[in-house]
C-alpha cells in the first residue's frame, strides 16, 4: 500500500472513531433525557400553566396575562402574608412558573417537552459559540458541510418570504405572518400517548430501549452499532392508548400566526428571525424561522433600485457576521455609503396645457402626507420628463431623518383629436 493510501485509511479510521464516540454520547444523552422525562412524569411533573391558573389558555396566554397572574398569586402565597404549611412550596412554584412562561425561549421548550426541554435549552444556552455550532452539526467540521439535518441537536431553519405593503415598510407597524407548519403535539408533548396511559414492554427491543444494527462501512469492514429503538424511541415501553389529539402520530398540523414587527424604513430583502420557530422535532431544539421581507406592488410608488436594496442587505448581513472586526475598508461610492437604494419612483399624468404652461399637483405619500409636484408657470415640461424631489424618498432604517429621493416620471396626456379651429390656432401660435 502506497503512503498516500495509508494516510487516507488512517484519516478515515480516526474520523470513524470520532463519529462512533460522538454517536454513543448523543445516544446516551438521549436515553438519559428520556428516562428523566419518564421519571418526572411518574412523579407528577408540575404544570406551570396550572400553577398560574392559566391551564385553559396554554396556547393563547399573553405576556400581560402571565404577568398579571404572577403578581396576583405571588401576593396571595407570599410567606410573609400567608402562613399556611404549603405556602413556601407553592410560592416557589409560582416564581418558577413565571420564570419559565415569561421567557419566550423557555416557554417554547416547555410547551414542546416540559422539564426535559428546559434542561436541553439550558445546556444549549450555557454552551459557547463553538459548542452551539456543534449542536447544529457535530460532524460538519470533519466532513465538510451539511446543515442541521446532518445529525445535530438543532432542527432546520425554515425560510419564508413575507409580502408586506410598501406603506407599512415606509411607516413601520405590525404585519401578521400566517403559515402552516408541523408542530410537536402540545397535548402529549410528542409522546404519542396520554400521561396516564398503560405502558407495556416494547416488542421490538424487548424492553431494552436499544437495537443493534450491522453497518458495512466499506468492503471488508463491518461495524455493529447500537442505537435507540425506533419503535419505542429508546424508552423500552409502548403505550396501549394513543393521544386524543395527534392519535399517536406525535405531531399535529397547525396554523401559526406570528406578529412581524417592522420598524420605520424596513427595507425590501431584510431578514427577520423568529428564534425557535423553525423545524420542530422530538429530540432537537427547534430551528429558527427566517423571514425575508418583500414589498407588495403599490399602485402609486415603487422602489427605484430594488437590486441595490438587496445588495445593501447583503452588505449589512456580512457586517453583522464580521462583528465590525477585520472588515474591509469602505468604498465611499458604494451602496452602503449612499442613500441611492432608498429612492422611490412614481408616475404623474398631466394635460397638454399643463405641460406647456406649468402646473402644481399634490400627491399623497405612503405615510399620508401631501407631496407637492410643481413646474413653475412658463416652463415647458418635455415628454417623458423626470422630476427629482430631494429627500422625499424612503426613510433610512434606524435613521428616519435621512431619506432617499422621489423621482416623478411625468406623462403628457394628448387629446385624441382637434377641431378645425384648434388645429388652426396651433399652426398659428406654435
């Protein structure tokens, strides 16, 4: 065997050992989490929604309602005001319930998998950036790519586009984002059965929670691998009854509405991220929902340089990734240093008389304010003229006092015919 082939073989064996070690660690962690969840269920895991008396509003309780219930109940069960024997225990539960449900990330993971989900999230949040990357794809650095689907501990991101009115982007506001997605069943938290279901030993793994599988890595080398049983999910038990909502499927189809908060001057192509609203799975932290904003066609106004807006967004995202460190020198003529990408176009039709002697018109801008378009009396407006109104374009995000320009394309409406007298007058005077 030549030295190059030997080197490739050794590298492959090292990578194989790393994969097997990481897979074993992941499977062990998964089994540990599932056993902890099962133990918590047997011990009667505390229902934080019930603690705050919001059990009938699990999916719809607002931040304001959660805060209001916390204030009311924490006062009622404060040890200094209530001297019953179980007051301290209940007061601690109330504080813990508020800590979880008032935090969007914690509430999301609690809704998905209860205490097990909270523990998983805490491990992820306490990890450094490199470790968090490993959550997304633990083998990517060895095999040169692959997204979260390559076996990481985070689900895939979901990428969508949201068509928003140009007037809303101009002024800012809230746009409802509707989408259909597959969610972990909230009734059974992805178990497929109710908490009080009768459990029996899994027939596929004999109650061990594991199955062995022989995998041929390459000719002449077969590896026997141990993995969680796909039938029982590694618990070693299966239920005799199914969840009433998902009917044992563990997932449900849901119509989700999210508030897309848009600042004044939100640009076409801007990227807005909803954390943990991406792909949901039974044993991973959800990915993110990534929304790209695009403008709905407007009857009066349109972006003059949509390609420059997209280029500006790319530059902004690159700057965020670099964090300002080691960024290349800025070009004073490039799009990020000018407001050209904020320019708007519109069209105005005038009569032949107005084109010849001047005119004064008012347009209603995207925010409802009047914009005066004027050609002084005596000035002639040529066909296909374009007027530039400085500072009347799109506002700059975070700096609304800076604006692009508004370009008004003027069209002249000609009469379809002239009387003999009118034709004679034109010949004599023009």
